[in-house]
């Protein structure tokens, strides 16, 4: 299959160093050969800094970042971040940020609060959209309205349980308040916050920049406004732009809309050095957890040198990778082999997100009382490694990985242009040069030269052991903590209530009235810029690929400008599996790349993967054809990437993993323990995804498979497999059966490489499937149709409802997809987030599986949220939806048909989709129907498919759900 290649346009001209662009001075211009780009550094007369990266990329990106240094844990920086995006002078609507999502073709929109900065980034492939979003973001950050109502809604508030009824009890509410209640129930989050507090007790890092629930009510509305005035000024701003657009166009907008309204100002947001400890310290923190056998963590951490120092930063990055980066890494191996814990502690490794860096190492999955044992293990192991020395091959493998990463240009998972921003930002704001975050090659050459001259890393380890600025941090589960936190919250409300006089009590009622009126007001969307349906591209990418047979597999050779990397993927569409094999399949995929293969044990294989590839991963996929939901396919995909010179080695490794995996009971037990702890800890952070799977499993064959493979039922099986005295012989036997079945799969191979490298020979890989095979339909049983509740250690809930609808090519699918966007932006966010106080709410359609879901995230309500779900027909029939809402919903839905790609993904996405029946022509036909959806279509499909009798319900919660929401729950403890 071939298409004509587009002509590459010339990049805009750039200024020279010393040249003025208006009130900007071009300070420096640097080539970026590793990414085929150019860095331009400018400074405005009022002190604002601007970094522009020009390269041939139509995904344009922007960000403005402010150093923010909170002096307490009231969450002022985080609450301000929310409020900044809730109306500005030029765009005085209640929530322009969420309102712009459906009015835009953005590939990324967000805002983030870190320990010492707050950033507002976006990206889009549409030039008009870029300048629309630029105007909204600039006005939001520099000229927000900061209404009291927005503070009450998204920060915190006291309100009566029956809002407006002064006889009902008072309670605390607010989006950030509930978000942080959920966040601080996550073990990793608790440990991370404690790590900063323990190592940097005198700095801003000792505070919880997101806000600790107990401290958030200490923040006043006036404090928030004062924090904005002190920090959100151009003299304190770091601007960033990226892509193939003229720099002057961006600067002109910033000058006109922001800079012309400010004068230079001196701001002191510098973070000083943390005074060194005289002696190591220990500290213990607790989280609301009930797993006393495997719920503890212990980490040993040190303060290091300045992260803005490129030499220091690279050396610690490499050393951390050598010590902990893969199963063969010596510190990781010895820690895990000790048997004390199951996985690394969540703060392990080098951390450059502080002004002075940190290194940590420790274990999770521990029983209680292991502090001294883990501390001694970490210190003794590092001393042993410093004494015996590091294997030069491990060091070289790590350097190879850094080289590969520096050359890879990919939008997979996150827009590359914004990844570049985060690469330069940290060192830049801490006094370093932004170029150091983008040009790795000079420092790599210097490090290689130093390694030739003598030991580099062993002296660093000896200095680490002699460093008294060390803390041993223990994270301990406390089964009584959740109940105690609830009691402390009641006590806090009681203290706040007792301090209220009549005027203050009247103000609470007035605030509730004002907030309710503000939330009910109709927004005027015409003040916001918007794209129209004419901006939607009607044709989708058709990257060239050539197809041939290799053994029993179909190989797609995909030429792309990958920068000298090869990407090789094998998709095995599986034959018939037994029930035991199906349940074991996700564990097989998880263990496959972490065990041995061919003649290599797991350590030798890990070393080889690190030495010649950029990583190899395995996953399980559940798929449908475009025309029916009756057939479901299972596939195992194994893929990796390598520099072109190692393409053959990558192919050989994939061959060994598929043809000759070597599983041992000892190694498998380690892998299962690690997977169990990881999945268990993920529930409180991603409970909505688990709730959605529980609901979908009651109505959809694909949903039931997903729940079996990656839902809470898989966690339940893992708990049994990792229990004391468990027997893994049966699972190992099942693994052997799966290996024997793989050659009977229908196999697809995708090779993405430059035109010079795309002819790589992969014959042996294809020969695995020489006998040929056909995919089979897995035997699937739906979960019983009863509202499902899973109880976990969470102070908030994650609620979901699901329906089975129609396949991809059905005429109603586009209208259902548009309905998800309408419900999210016009109904669910207002009812569940703004009025209900949940951190998130949404609706989605899996267009291939035909599963329609609504869900809430970190939600203080349970019964009320399900009532909101049930009132969808009332909302749709209420006459509030207009043609403009429909246009925005279609615009937002169209992004699902044309996602952001890059050379590593665009071709293989087409190749695999073509073979699944989702050809470009099929997807373009869907897009054409999408653009013709009417409000009548939306109402019709909602009435036809989203019926109460067809709905399935689920919740993941920490409360007792019995009879909540009018349901009889099937309840299980997680």
C-alpha cells in the first residue's frame, strides 16, 4: 500500500543572538542536532524569560510556568491553579478551561502544581486553535477573576448537609478538598510527600503543595488572591513555545495581551540551600491501610547536589539506572533477593524534581517492623557494590539507553513538544541553562571520557554512604486511620462551627446561595474563541507500508523518519484457550519479559535487553471486528525498540521470548508479588477505571474479558497466588501450555524504521508461526447483573454505570460518541464536580466494544451521583442543549478518530487497524457520519440504549454502600 509523501515546508526564519524583537532581546540561539531543532532564548524588558524550540512538527505547544513556593500545606498553589482557570477578564465565563475542551482540537490541555512550580501547558495541531488557546491561557493566568464563588467551589467551604437548611449539620466540601482526601489515601503519595518533608524540612518541599485535608480549611480567600499577586507576574514567568510556527507571531500575542500591561518587578521566590544534617534521621508516617502483612514500605534517602548542574544530574541519573533500572541491576537484585519485601519503595531512584537532588532506595510489600532490617540491607548493599565495583557492561548498557532516549522523537503517551518543555524547565528555573536539559550528547561524551580515566560511580557511592544528610523513612498502614480521620474531620468541623458567630453563620448560608446561583447561571459561550466543523480534517493519515509473508506471519514494513530507531511489534491473535489459560494470560504477559528466554536466565536476559534495546514490553488486547459485537478476539502483543544497529538483536530477543521463554517458580513468585502490590496500590488512585470494568463486565463480552484480565477479579486471584504457602506449579504448567499454543496464532509483524533500515530480516521471528493458525473466540461469562461494590481503603468513592450499545459501523455509534461529550461538558461536570464536589466526572464510549459508561472520580457522594446518572433523560429533554453545544461535542468527538501520532506509531496503527477491519476508509466513513449527527439523533440514541433496565452499576468505595442509591449491592472487600 502506497501514498504520495507530503512536501516538507520550509521552517520560519529565526532571529540571531543580540537581535531585538519588539521589547524582547534574543539572548542565545543554539542548534539541537539530537532533535533536529533550534533553541532560541529571549528575555523581555520586564524580566520575563521565553524559550522557543523550533523544529518540523505541526503539533504546536505552549506553556507558561511560575515558580510557586508555598510556606504551608493549605494547598494555596493548587487551589489557585484551579481558580485561575475559572474565569478571567477577557473570558468571564464560569469555567473557560473546561469550556474550551470541546471548542478545541487540542492534543493536550491541563494545568499542574508541583512542589515548587505551577505550569499551564497545551498543544494542538491546528494553528488557529493554538492562538485561541494561547489567548485563553494568557488571560487566565495573568488576569483571572478569582471569584469568591470559584474559591468556595474548587477550594473548600463549610456548608450544611442539606444545603440552605441551617438546622442540618455543617460539613466540609470543595473539589480540591475531596481530591486531596483521595490523594492522601494513596500510599505512594503519602510516602512522596513525607520524603520531601524529611529531606528538606526547612524548605518549601516540607509542605504539601497540593494541600493536606486537615490544613486546607486554614486557607482564606484573601490568602489565595495574595499568593497570585506575589507569584503570577511576568517577571516571575517562564514562557515556552514549540513547533514550526513563526516565533514573532507568538511573541506579538504575548506582548499585546500581557506584557504591555506590566512593568518589571523584583520577586523573591528563590529556594535556599537546605542546611545539612549533622547525623542521619529516621521518621515514620502512616496511611489508611489494612494490609499489615504486605502494606509497609521503608526507604533510605539522601540529599545530593544541585540538579541544575548538568554533570551532577547526568551522573546520578545514570548511576540510578545502573543500580535500579532493570532486574539485573545490582542494588535492585540484591534488595529483591533478600526476600524482605516484594518491590522497590515508591521513592526509589534519583529524583531531580528538587533544587538539590535526592537518591532513595528501599522496599515495599513489607510486614511491620522492618525499618532496621531494610536500612541495614540498603547501606550494606551499597557498601558492597562500592567495594566490588560496578560491571562496565552495565554502565555501557545504561549509557546506550540514554543515547537511545535522546534520539527518540515520539508522541506516544505524551506530546513530544511538551516533553521537551519539561526537559528544560527544571534546571532553567533553578538557575541552570535550559540547553543542558535538551543536549545530552556533550555530557555523555564527557562522562565516557571520565570513565576511561578511572572509576566514576564507586567514589560517588562511597561519598553517599559518608553523607550524614540521610533519612530512613517508614510508611506504615494503620487500619484504624480511616475512622480516625473521619472523626478528626468531624472535630475540625466542630471547632470551625464553634468559632462562628451569627454573622459568620449567616455568611455560610449566603455563600451557599451565591454558589448555587453561580453554578446555575447560563454561560455565554460566545465570548470564548472556537473552531468550527470546517476545521475538522475529513481525511485521515494513510502512511505507506508494504506487506509480505514471512513464515506463517504477515509482515508490514513501514518506512518512517524514526531518527535511526527500529520499532518491531508481534501481534499473536490467539487460538482457543481454556478458562485456566485465559485467567493466566495477563500474568503470562507480565512475566514474559521479566523471566528468562532461550539460553539466558532472567538476569542475563535483563542485561541483554538493557544492552541492545530501548525496552521490550508485552500486553494483552481485547478486540472486536467493526461490524459485530458477537465476536471477540484476544491477542498477545510483544514489541520493542532499538537503535538501527541493534535491529537484528531486537528481533532475536523477541524470537527467544516467544519461542523459548523460561519461567522458574522462584522468579515467578517475585513477579507475582510485585504485580499484586502494584495493582493493589493502584486501586485508590484509579478506582474509576476499576468501577467501569466492573459495570461493563455485566453487559459486555469484551467488558467481562477486560475485568478478568485487568480488573479487580484479577487482583483477587493474585492475592491467592501470592498468599503464604501458595503452590505455583499449576500456574507454571499453564504458562507452558500458553507457550505451546502461541505458534498456532494468527500472527502479524510490524517493522517501523527509516527507509534505509526497513528491510531488516526477521525471518526467524516469522518462522515461529510457520504452521499457521486461526484466532478463536474466547469463552466468556458475563458478571451477574447486580450492582457491584468493592470496599477499599478510600475516604472517597468511584462510581460507574455502563450499557452495551452498538458496534463501530452501526449508524448510531457516532451519535452515542457525541452524547458522551455533551454529557461530560454540559451535565456531569456541573452536577458531580461543581455541585457534588468530586474531582472528576465523565462519560465515554468504547467505539469498538460498544460500551457506554459514565463515572465519577474521587467522589464524596455515592447515592447522589447515581441519582445524577439516572437523571440523564431529564437533562436531555430539558431544552437546554443548543446547536452550539452540538457543534462543540462533534468537534471534541472528532479527535478520537484522528489521534496525535508520530513516526513510531502512525504506521503500525494503520497496519494493525487494517487487519482488524478498521481500515482508513471505515474510519473516514465513521467521521463523515459523526459530522452529520443532529440533536434529534442524540436524544434518540439516549432513549434507545441508555435505559434503566439495561444499565449495570458498580462502585469502588470506602464507605458502607448497603442500599445506597436504592440498590441491593453485591459487596466484596478488596
